[in-house]
C-alpha cells in the first residue's frame, strides 16, 4: 500500500495498446530469479591416476594436458582411453 491506497495494477500503458502489469511482472521476476533451480554440473569430477597419465603420455607422445583430458572423457579408465586414442 502506498499512502493508504493500494498500488495500481498497471505500471505503464504504451501508445500501441500494450501495458505492463505489476502482477505479471512480479510473477515473471519470481520465476526467473527465485524459482530457478541450481544448474547441475555436466561432468562429475573424475579422479585420474598419475600413473595412468604417464602411460598415456609415454605411449602416445602427447602432452600431459591432452592425456588428462582423454582420461577424463573416458571416466578415468585407462583401457577405454587407450582404445579411444588408438581408434581416433
């Protein structure tokens, strides 16, 4: 309430006949800001063993970063990673 009077429902009227209403604006704001769920992480962090990284680096002569990425994409499984790198 504003000075004992209820707030007006329509916030603004435009020349083309459209208008913003307070209720619709509050509902949209609530939906966007307050009712939004936290985004889920796309990938779970995968624990990669140092020995597995060393094997991939030595066998394929790639950088440690590339080896870590390849292992991460294959869930930290050395066998899957080696097969994926051989087939690519």
